[in-house]
C-alpha cells in the first residue's frame, strides 16, 4: 500500500513542480492570465500530493484505483511515435509564376500596359484585386492600426532592405579558393549562426523551389535563373513581445526588422561565396527567385503548417526565412519528414479560428495541383493587411508552437513531436492557459505613444 501512497504523492509533487514552472515562466513572459491559472491550480496539486497519507485505511481501494488510472493515462499519453503509422510526405510539382502572388499584383499600376496584360491573362484576379486597391493599404495613415512612429520606423527599415537589393547578386571572383566543401559548410553554418540566425541547413534545389518567372521590379516577366544546385536556408527569430500584439503596429515593425536581419545575413553570405569564386544569389524580401519556406523545409529546418508558414521545432512559425542559392557544391542535409506537425495542425486549428480574415482553412488538406495540402486564401489575407495597415501576423502569434524558446515550451514542443496521443491534450492545455480565442497583447511600452496601438 505504501508504494501506491508514495506514487500518488509523487504524481502530486510532479504536478506542483510543473505548475510552478508554468507560473514562473508565465510571469517572465508577462502572461498574467496563464500565471493566475497556474497559481490557482497549485493548492489543489499540493492537497493531492498529501491526500494518500490523510485518508483512512478503508479508502485504500481509492488510492489503488487512482494509481491505476494515472499509470494507464500516462502510458497512453506517452506511447512513442514509432508505434503509430507515419504519414507520407507529398511534394509539389511544377513552379509558381511570381507575377501571380499578391505582392507582385500590388505593384501593378492601373492604366499601364503591364496592368492590362496581367488582368487579360488572369481575369480571375480582377475582382479581388479591385477590392484591395480601394483599401487604405499597408502602412497607410487611414488604416486600422495606424501608429505614426511604428509605421515610419517600419518604412525606414523596409527602405534599407530595398537598399540591399543591388547586393543579392554580382560578379564572381576569378579564382576558386582551395578549401574543402566540408570546411565551407562548417564556416557558413557557424558564421550564419554568429550573425544572428537560429538555424541553418543545406538542400539540393528542386524545380518547385523556384519561381518560373519574376514578378517584381526589373525582374517582371523575365524567366528565373534556376541553375544553382544548392540552397542554403536559415531562420531568424521574430521577437515574442512584438509578435504578441499582432495585428497591431509592432508586428510590421518586427517583420521589417527581421527581413532586414535576414537580408543582411543572406547578402553578406552570397557576397562571400562569390568572393571565393562561386556563383551565389541571395533571396531577400522583395527580391526572391525562390519560395523560401519550401527551401527551408527541405533543408530540414521545419515543416509547413496549416497557416502556410514554416513551423520550426525551436520557435514554430515565429521566424523569418532567408535563402542563398549557389553552385558551391556543399553536402546537403538528408530530408527527414516529420509528420507530427501535420498531425498537430489537424487537431489544433487555432490559427484558423483566430484569423480575422477567415483566410486559413478549417477543413482537412485538399488536393491542389496533385498534392494534398492546406492553402490559405491569400486574397482574403492581403485584403485584411490593406485594412489593418500591418502584415497582421495573428496566426503566428496564436500558434501554440510560437511560444518562447525556454524549458517549459521546449518540453511541450518535444512532447508534441514525440508522443502522438499527447497532441490532443497539448491543444487543450494551450486553450486552457492562453485561451482558445486569444486577444492581442499590448504593443511594447517602449514603442507606445498616447492613444496609438
Ligand atoms: S496574417 Fe492574419 S489575415 Fe493573414 S492568414 Fe494570418 S491571421 Fe489570417
Ligand atoms: S495554430 Fe495550430 S493549426 Fe495553426 S499552424 Fe499552428 S499548430 Fe498548426
């Protein structure tokens, strides 16, 4: 009997420990509601841990039954993933014409030949694009979340990102340096991490990584050079507090900052590789030849989630992705598909329920161009951006995978990946502590000006 009593007591102590961890983590993250809930639970877990020694002997059967229930539930939750069938990965076929994406369509000027030609070729976009052209637009003073300081700061950062465009490509050094590809890979990885990236990976470039035809600026209508065989992908972190307030103005300022950070890392890396005698092209905000999340996925940096963003093991979708393509023959990472993200997204749906534009599908994946996947409604999403004035990011901020990189959340993310039966309960716990319909946080104090969000 003593063993059963000790077991129940230990279960109570472990629960108390977890709630204390939740309490301190939430306080540190300024999540008051989550901290309060953890605080309320702690007395119950303490009572639970002492109950076995306070109960009369006549209730020993209850202690034994409770122990059996706890052991069974724990075994069920912690069944390892190899005991479950693995989903198969499906790859996209063909490639996208960049002219069809929203940012390229936004740049089309009415009453120009290019504008008329585009809508002659794509009459299906005419009506929806007419709608977003009537809206205030990104960083507009008429938009919902107008904040003069944050908007001007974002505009300043985006201008610097534009200033990097001339450096994405350039002449190649005449002499190839005699350095082993392993040394190159090692140096590139360490330098990229030192420059501020969270993760780095290499992949061999596939047809579906590339845009078929350029869609922005001088690249409009020109075929994309797809000759590079290797893609170097990396992620940079979006600040939690700035993202938390999405879709308020801090999100677009943070997006701009991390596009800049990714742009600096990518352009310096591409320039370095060219200096060493190899071709290299950086793919940065406003100047992509590739679909960056797909390159990053195949470089083993994460998986594509329901909201269409790269979901990383460390920070979920709370990252920006940078890519450099090159003919430097680096050894690429072997792709290891992780189906836990797909499975978790099937159970979660939190982004879809919190999307203010209802742009994220709530249904199962459906077949698009011969591949089963989720596809967001980019017109609805972009229309919301043009009303809000920011790039929204509500999906990113509500995703249970986006929590900060610390002991508590890393434990949960690891358990989600490792134990399929735990995933359903992870969603429920996230709903309980953070709310199913979460409300946007406040923009950080340091960027507040009176009356502005
Ligand atoms: S960015 Fe906003 S509008 Fe777009 S899909 Fe995410 S939540 Fe929806
Ligand atoms: S919020 Fe949920 S459903 Fe959406 S991407 Fe994140 S884990 Fe997947």
